[in-house]
C-alpha cells in the first residue's frame, strides 16, 4: 500500500493544513518549495490566520507579532484582501507606529478605507480626487489626534508634503500637536521597510 505524504495531498487540503498554523509557521510553510508557495498564493490561508491573530494580538507570541508587522515584505504570496483585513481591523497605534505599509493599488486602498470607515459618508465625499492611500492615513491620523487631544477643530491639523523621487508628491494631514518631522519621516521609513537606511531630514517651516 502506497504511503500518503503531504506532497501527494490535493492543494485544497494542503492549504487547509496551513490555515491551522500560526502566522510564522504558515510563512515558513510557504517557503518550503514552489508547490507549497503556489498553494498558499492561490488558496490564501493567510487571511483567516491574520484575522485570528488580530483578535488575540495581545496574547500572541513575539515572533507572530513581528511576522505581522513585516507582512508587507511577503506581498508575493499575500493577497491584497489580507492587508485590507489588517487595515480595517487593527488598532490605530499598531498601524501608525508598527505596521509596515503594504504596496496596494488605489482600489485596494479604497476597499481598506471602506472596511475601516463603513459609515464615513462625509469623509468619502471629501475624497475629491486624492489618492485613497493618502485619504486612509489622513483619517487614521485625524482620529488618533482626536483620541489623544480631544480637540476637534480643523485648525489643529497640519498639512505637510512629501516629495519622492522621481517626481512624485503626496499631500498629508495630521494633528499639529502630534506632528514632528523626524518622527513622521522615520514612521514612513518603517512602513516602507527602509528603517535600516541612514537618512537625513531638513525642515523648513512657513507661517501663513
């Protein structure tokens, strides 16, 4: 009688097995061979694993927390829906200070916004041509500012510009009381998985 190995199982069953693993083990599972990598990419066991991890994040292991923070580095096997779940359900502090920002298209950022703010009709009408990525983070920072300071005045917000090379400019808004150019820049580096690069900032302030 021929023995049954995990390699001989249908891909659906392999993905089901992977779905019972923690996030760190599931990522390791996807790296064993090309066949298992394709199985994880096509069958997506990660969304369910991430949802469970977000639900019990405080009780999860340090390795699983680190794997969640750096999940954007696995975009070759992680579907956009998994990142949308994180953006929609994770705590603001985690998104702002820890989570490395994934590279998503504008439609996926809109889906993340809808998942996070399902009833924010006023905010959606304010979109007005801005990228949904910038719009998502503007709302996150606005609510974080409100939570920390209790201030609801629009005048307490600061607008700042980020110039990327080559020739890309983003417009961002955050609470004036929370804004620090160096901290903001370091957070953007962390979200882009570039914290290991040595960089310098120059701040020029203009009072209108």
